[in-house]
C-alpha cells in the first residue's frame, strides 16, 4: 500500500526517507501531515525544547511531596507529583 518516499528536511535541507512503515504508523495514528524534519533535526529540536523549559518547584496537592514541574502553575489549579498524577490518571 505505502512506498518509501524521499522528503526534504525544512531545517537542514537534506533528503530523508519517509519509509512505508513510518507512513503506515502515521496513518494508524491519524496523522495527516508528513514529517518536515529529518530524524537528526527532530531530535535536536526536542532536545532544545527540553533545555528551554522552566522548572518550578511545587508541593503536590495530594501527598504533600515537593517536586518540580515543567510549567508555571496557576494558583487556582492543583498540581500533583508524577506518582500522584499517574495514579489519578490510571484510576
């Protein structure tokens, strides 16, 4: 059904292959747009994004443990540590 396709990275301008398997994955997930960056540029963009996050120290609204979150909490919304957040999401 799908065939490998050559695309051009919008950041570095190099060609990269959008494989048939990747296209199937995109279709299965409902993604409508093809990737615009090669793997190296996607990884670099993700790494830069992680480095630029501002981490804020907060107290978990459920267990009281101190933790850091990658966003500035709003005063009217509770913030949870990873463990409590995961527990509540899985419940």
